[in-house]
């Protein structure tokens, strides 16, 4: 290539580059192909402009190239992303830990411990309104002064145990008379309370 032709080819490449939306690696590769094809055209006696046009025609239109490279890139990205996510040791560890947590938490909550919220002041000052309590559900043993969680209809209540009887528990709630509740409605004994 003569220096004038080389300068003209470089100017044509610079204009071509402006219309490209490829990554820098792809642009460099395409430029190398265009330079080779343009050099071959110049060797055949074509002008720099004709040689570049011929090289560009062989390579393909920019829009077509962008479309093809976009397809290849999206396929490569989606495959690598899917395989990397599925093969991620961190994701497998998190999934395993989550399964273990659920396997432990569900039976624990169903049969051993249950969280409740004290809505009113039925057992204040021991448990203030709005406090969260944890009830022990497995064969709770009660003694006077313990806080019991029991069901009445569709609601759950807290009450202070005053006596343990054969037919149930005697409980009191602030500003209410003492009552006896059967053991079958008792959910459990409060073992922890937080504000």
C-alpha cells in the first residue's frame, strides 16, 4: 500500500468505526479483516475507496454484523450465566442451608415453640402490651405464677396461672375474674418475652 492509499484507508476505517456499536475487541478484529481485504483490492489495482468498499461488501453491512454478533453474544451470555448460577458453590450452600432451616423450623414451630404477640395488658407488668412471647408447647408443666398461652375460639390469649387443678388451670387476667381453662385449649407456657 502506498502511503496516500494507507492514509485514505485509515480515514475510511475511522468513519466506519463511528457507525459501529461493537465492543473494542470485535472492532479490532473487523478492522483487521477490512485492512487485509482493502490491501488485496489495492494490489489488484483498485483505488483506496473502491478497495475499501469491496472489503466492506465482503465483510457485510454493519447492521447485519451487529445483529449476528448480538445473537452470538446473547447466547454465550445466557449459557454462561445459567451454567455459572447452577454451578455456583455459594448458591448450592445457601440452598442447602435454607432447606435445612425450613426442615428444622417448621416442625419446631408446629410442635415445640410458637411465637405470639401480647396485644393487651392482660398479664402486665410481666409482659407489656406489644411484646412478643415464645411459648413452649411440648407437655408444659405449670406452677402458680407462670404465664400460659391458651385458645378461646379463634383467638389466643395470655393468662397468669394461679392454681394447677386436675380439670385444668386456674388463670387470671388483669381486671378480669379468675377462670378455669381446660388442658386441651392450652397452647403452652411462656418461656421468653421481648419488647
